[in-house]
């Protein structure tokens, strides 16, 4: 609950952390905001906001939705400071504005938790939304976060609306990089690319978001681990991520694979209720491989860089398949750890 509001829960909700829909100011990203404002002021109907996870893409999209729905012209020079006393802000924060449709991974049909994809059923809500609202008196906003989670049928269904955009309708697509997006969707959207935030901006977000959750003595270490992502810093603080990162790095840099340590990490990932820690470990593993690929590329070792890049892609595919078929998370992570370690020491599969 924030400012007396009951806010919807989503697959990426962090307890005690303000969600993107309720953020009142943006840290950093001034050039990206200026670009987004120019695009929207120019009347373009589709925008793809792209960048790494947790750096403020959804917050920027919701801030723009707020201004458009409040019929305010976005300032092209600086991001807005939103008024939480505004009726539009309260409606957007609760995702209850009649001219806003927010699409993300929906809850599962039975029990607790959320689905692993944005399906065609979700995208078909756009047609109902457009049928029940009018673009005559103001803009309608469709916000999809993340667009990468759309399966192919959903992406093809969205393409129809992007090809023939309804009058006074703005599509804001949030994407964690380019993976999984149809080239035809990208070609019909104006691209705004966000970079990881500077450490000072990450510190600003931590101060705004969850000051009580981040002890002063841990702040600098968390910011250093976060890689420009305020969300990553918050997750690390809330879920013991600093210790997980230390142990994972120790495992990946050891000359010999430490089976005992690998099982300890996999036990954390496999415990019921530890979804966030599981996601953390998966993400950290991918970050280690990606950093190694970049390092190889900078050394002009293109073969090694390509090998590592292929492995990162295979990790993403493996984890998605494990989630889709409800496979044993501990076993999946153990195999991924072993394969990645073998690759990092130069003996892994290509």
C-alpha cells in the first residue's frame, strides 16, 4: 500500500518497493526522456523503450502515460515530477484509468503465482479496450511490460494494431533488450534506448524507494553490484543478493567445480517461495557469461565471444523451458552451473 492506495500485484512486485506505476520522479535518463517526449509530441503512435532490466524503463513509460492521460504536453528538456495528489496520478498508480491498458504476465488460472508469458488472450484485450473507450476526447495508452514476454501468437496479434493504429492511441512497449521481439514490431515503433544509470542516480532511487531496506554501510557495495540497475540493488538488499553474488563468483572462478557450493546455491533456488532468489541467481549467472563475452570481444577473440554469447542464449532458453514445464529448479540450476563453469575454464560446450 502506498499513500493509502491498494496497488495491483504483478510477477515482478517487490514488497515495500514503489512500483513503476506509482513513481513520482525519474532519476537520470534525461536524454532518453527528451527523445521520448519529442516522439510523443510528434504524434507517433508506437514507442519501444529498450534497455537492461531494472533501470527505469517501465517508470518512464508510466510517467509518459500519466502526462498523456492528464493532457499535459511532455517537457522535452527534463523528466517530470508527478503530483501524487492528482486524480490522474492515483488512477494511473492503481492501473485504473479508463484510458490506460496495462498488459503484463497475468496470474495463473488456479493457485498463486503468474504465467510465464503474455499470451494472445492478453493482447486481445486491446480490441475490447479500444471498443469501450474513445480517442475523440483524449489519448488512449496501451502499455506492455515487458514486450519480450509475448509469445509469437501474441506478438502477431499486436502487430495488427501497430500496422493500423487507431486514432489517438499511444502504444508504449517496454523491452529488456531486443530478444524475442519480432523485427516487424521493432520496425513499426520509434526506439528509445536507455543505458544503465550512473551510481549517483542509483543512490537517488534507493533513497526514494526503500531507505529503510538498505543500510548505509551496505549502500556502496550494493550499488557496485547493481551495474546501474536500481531494481537490482533493491533486490540484492531485500533478498541477500550480495552473499549470493559472492558465492556464485567464487564458484565460477574456482579452477575445479565445487560441487558442495553448487548444491548450496541450487538449494536456495529450489526452495519453495524463493522465486526471487532463483531469478537472482539465474540473472547473475547470465551476467557473468555476458561480461566474459564482452571481455573476449574487447581482446579481439571473436570465436570465444561468440561461444559465450551462444551459451548465454542457451541459458535463457533452458530456464524458460524449465518454468514452462515446471521442471525441478534445483536440478536445472545445478546443470547450468556445471556447464557454465566448464565453459568459463575453457572446457565447456560450444
